[in-house]
C-alpha cells in the first residue's frame, strides 16, 4: 500500500530537485525515479531541435488548497472554455466546483502531488519575455509549442510517458502540456480512493468542503479517474 502522505501531496520525501545540478536557480521537484526517463526524453527532444522544460512539477497539498480557495473566493479567475472569467455568484455550489475542476484539481487528488506528472513547454519556441499561460492556443495548430507536442505524439510512449488529459471526457479539460510517467502514476492512481481523500480533507479550510463530500463519488469518477 502506498503511503497516504505521498498520494495526497503531504510529503516531499520521494522528490528530488531536477535543477539541482544545473544553472537554473528555480527549484523543480519531481519523483526521484522519473529523473532518468525524463532526462532521456529531454535529450531526444534536443536532438529533434526542441528544448523540453518543465514549468510545473510537484505541487503540495497546501499549494493546491491555496489555488482552490483563491479561485472560489474570487482572488483568481475561474475560466470558461473560451478563456473568459466565470461569474461564480450566478452558480450553485456544485456548479462552482465543476467549473473550477475543469482546470484545477481537488486538493489531495492532483496528479502533481505524486511527482510523476508535469507541465512542459519548448523553451526554443518561446519569445523572450513571454509568460507561459498553459492554454490550448499555445500547444495546438500554429501555437508556439505545437511543433514539440506534434513530435511528442509519437515519442512519449517509448520513454514511459503519456498524456492523461488528452481526451475530453466531460470532466477535466484536455491539457496537451500535461505529461505523466505511466509506470509510477498508474500505481498511485489505483491506490487513490474516496475514503482516503475524505480522510485527508476532513478538518481542512477547503472552501465548499461539505459540497465536495456530498459529490465525492462523482468527482472521483469524472475528474480523478480519467486515465
């Protein structure tokens, strides 16, 4: 049985800083067991002319709670499919949760907790001074990162990676920039349960927690068990 703290983003004991030996001063935590396959994927991408970098790796439970509460309290926007801010006051609590979870994971259930999942971009394709937004326009059609992702379509699997949010199943929106190391992530996904999530969320300051618990089985089905 995988320890609860690892599954819910409540420990960093399994992580290493991917940038520890580089000139990049940004701390980028990932699972220690994915460093080698990820480095091999990056090397292959470099040969193809891409500079595959991470803009997000491990994300803690506390950080995910902060994101969740900031969006539900109006400090950060909750966006619709066209990138426009949603007026949450016009929605019921359950509708607010569904709108939020289209783009943001429930704390304790984020794949970023495991260190196996990351958001990536092509540094070679990015203009100087550009701020990464992680939106479909960056990774599709003529988007600046699209060529790398087109290349990844046929390369990810041989290094053990895949896109868990490649297809829109009515829950989480497709995220072409999000990749996962399947040999570990599949194991962790199988261990995550509604009971474990309820246990971790009990007593926290998560906004709309009672409504999360009321719909927890549906949340698991639509927004967590996606791959």
